[in-house]
C-alpha cells in the first residue's frame, strides 16, 4: 500500500462493553476501521493509539485524538462534496493522516483506494478512471505534481488534498487544497451537522499492480481486514 520511510506503531483493540464516544456518534460495532477507532476512543481514550518516528523523534496520538482527527477530516471531505459511494485515492508513505483518511472516507460511506506512491502514470490513470475517483489525499508535493500531470486524463478527479506543506507555498491550482484547510472546513461543517459522521459504513478497494497488464482490482469487506488486524 504505502511506503515505509516513517516508522509507525499502531495499537488495535476491540471491546464488548464500549460506550458511545458522544451523542453525535451512532451505536458502534467492530466491523470497520472507523468504528473500532471510535469504540476505542470511548473506552481507552487517553491510551496511545498510534506513534510515528519522524526525524528520530516519536510523536504520539491517543485514541481520542485519532477519533477527533478522523471526525474532522470526514466533516471536511463532506464539506468539499465527498459523499456516500465515492472512492478516495490515498497515496503516500505510512503516515498517520493517511491512515486517518481511510477511516474518514468510510465514515461517510465512501471507499478508500490506497495506491503505491511509486506507481507509474499509466497505472494511476487506469485506477482513477476505473474507480471514477474524484478525491485524493496525498502525502506531499511529489504526489501532487504526479496527479496534476495525469489530471487531464482522469475525467472525474477534482480535488487533491496534501498533507506535507513543504514546497507547496506557490501552488494555486483550484483543485489543490491543504489537509489543514480541509480539517478546518470539517470543524465548521460538524458544528452545523454534528451527527453527520457514521463510523459503521463501507469497505476498501485494494489494487494489485502487475508488470505486464492493468492493475487487478480487489474489493475487500471491512470484516475481512478488521479480523486480520485483530489477529496481527
């Protein structure tokens, strides 16, 4: 899926006696990544959910932190027009915000579509058109440039959200927007529609890239990869 230049430590727990995080979140199951995040935020909110070692320094986020970030990103995506049934391309290294993007898209009834950041242009074009992808969340300038290059050949692509702002100061393309700006949109959106996010929805589409043909599309149900995550 993603690269491995950053070290991540992720804890995944389920609980049969979890309480709902707040009144804006519906009753929670354990069938999706997003529902597990919100359930763990309810029962072990201050415990560490994910750590990232970047430039030799560990940074940590609690389950409550992650749930809040997922909720804000989901609200921001909704404010930008992302809706149930949409597919969200996710491209970059193993970074916390890209994992949160998985859960955020699911919480809106969308489907995350992770892609290798070193996939060649033709492979990217095929996936974007085959999945009719309108939205992408990417790590940095390199991925933004790649998507802007193939955008004329991707009929649906209209929004590229980037995480790392380095090198992005002078970009003024209308389709390109900073992760922080989408997060702020989410804060405003959820203040007006606090019950909009539902962490119990949807699945994921995985792409297997092959050297001699087009990528193989592999839909995966949420129960399958949540079950696998618990075993790991």
